[in-house]
């Protein structure tokens, strides 16, 4: 049985064994180096059971961590938030730190320097640290999801300090280090527009991505979103035609349509006798909540896909022919497709750097709205974006000003100006 007492006792035993392996004492006062026995741990933790503690110890040692967060206990009755760890698990990072104390000291010393010193010497120290870390990851065949200081789904390994962020980016074919200065932090990922041909997704990838999507926050726990994974090549090709007729969609083995879904609420309300007048189901706030739920789920899928070494690309062109797409995929009333995502292994020959974003001061205000410097920010951003396209050898790309002008013209909406009629067709009534 998994209880707090059993878990604590098991952790004490595993931790004492780890100390003993390193020749360290588990009791500073007595100098005892022998690991704690199961019997002694049970005696020290009231309410624990010897057989249960022994079983938990096996699970902890199989995952090689003195921490229950990395172990899937079958009796817990809830899904894991992160991919299941392999035997190396979290302790590898601590071992790496112990194996390279000189790098750790150099890194900590760099962190104590002034900003000017940090931006000169600190970056080289940090880069050396992460190059050694990358080598350890590759040599020990450590999966991205096992990284001790990674984000929730392990897509990037990084230590963020005041001035420098370092990332280890995982793809199927390579592991590479990227060291970023403050002004580059917004451009730390890549744009995928080309996938490797004839590549299949890892077994269970769709289930993992779905679990990640369901782990996203949801308004009022209504979970008012759904998704359709299009895998059949013929059907995927037709969907690609409706979504801007883009070839990379056909290349991807997985194509996911994320939908705002209020049909579940309507069905549940009918099941319970639709209390009240039912007017609440026509409130526009519910639809806004559903679109937010779908967007949050999609972004979680993005992070999870990258953690598996996959690339992805959002396709807003799913709304170009939203009516036909709804009919083709059989979307019921109160369901509308918002965006699609192509998922596969990115072709490293065609990776483009992330487009620069607006300045932080333009999008994040403190305490109150401040738009006095907007004209200056927009002018500066227009030049920044144009320079980016030149560096990418794409001088003919539309400048941002042209994109904004096109959005103001109904002739350049590519069919998205009909979204209100699509919502009406799908039965949405807003009050």
C-alpha cells in the first residue's frame, strides 16, 4: 500500500544506500556508514509496513531516484504528468556535477561576476559546462524526458541565470548546444517547414501527446476542447488541400485538428435534464473559454512533441475552408476546428531560426496600459524583421506592415472572413 509513512521509510532506506555507496555517513554524530535496514526504517516510521516498504524500495531503485516523483506507482490511480523515466533517470545530473567539480566551481564563479564580466567570461564558462553536459547525455544515452533540470516535458535542458540561458536541443539525429545572450532569448527555437520523408512516429507517440494535451490548464475544469488525429494518407492529403494546400502537411505522418468543443457540455446538460433555461450554454464566454482550452492543449502538445525529438508546425489555414473541413471530418454541432498541427521529424537541412518578436516593452506593461512609444517600437520592429529576412536570404518576404494592411482587407482573408457563417452552421448562438 502506498502511504506517506511507507514512502518516507522507503526513501530513507534508498537514500542511506546511496550515501553508503559514496562512502558517506548517514549519521554525522555516530559516523555509521552502513545503510539503514528496512526493519529499522519501519520502526522509525509509525504506520509503515515492511512488505509495502520493500516493494516501494524496489520501484525507487529501479528508477534510480530517492524521489517518488519519477516513479509510476500502480496503486496511485492517476496518470503521470511526464514521460516515464528509464533506469538512469534524475540522478545522472547529480552524478555529472559530482564528476566535474571544476566545471561547477567555474560556473558558480562566473555567476558571481558583474554583468560586464559575465557577458564576456561567463558565457564561455557556461558553454563549456553545457558542452560537457551534452557529452554526458550522449554517452549515457539519456532521454530528453529524464533531464533533471528540464522543463515539464524535457524538451530543453537549461540553467537560466540573470544574463545567459543555455539550451540543449534534441532532435532525432543530433544533440546540440545553444548559448543565448539576453537579446536572443526570444529566438531560441527553430521554425519547421520541412519534414524527413517516410519517417514514422515512435510507438505510443500519439498517446503521449494526448496525455500532455490533457495536462494543460482548463477553464472551470470543463475541458471544452477536442482534437482529431488524421493519419490515413488519403484523408490527410484532402485535409492538406483544404488547409492551404501545403505539401509539408502531406509529408507529416500525423496531422492534428484542435477544436473548440461545446457539444460535450450540451450532451451532459441534456443528460442531467438541462437545469434552468439553458441560456448559459449560449453565452459567448463559454466559446472564448473553449478556444482558450484548445490553444492551451495544442501548446502542450508542441512542447511534448519537441521532448520526443519531433518537430511541429501550426497551420492556421485550417480556417480557410472551415465549412468544408467541418463537413469532411464530420464535426457535430457546437464543434468548430480552430487550428491544425503537423507533427513529424524535422528535416535538419531546412531548419530556419525563429522570427524575432516585438520588444518586451511593447507587449508587457507594468501596472497600467502604456502605448505612448508604440510608433517607435513598430518602426524598430519593422527594420528588425526585414534584416532577419535578409539574413535568411528571403529579401522578398512580405514586411510586417504589408501583413497588417492585408489583415484589414477582406479580399486577403483567404476565406477566413466567413468564420461567422461557419459558427452559425455549427449551431453556435452567442448572447
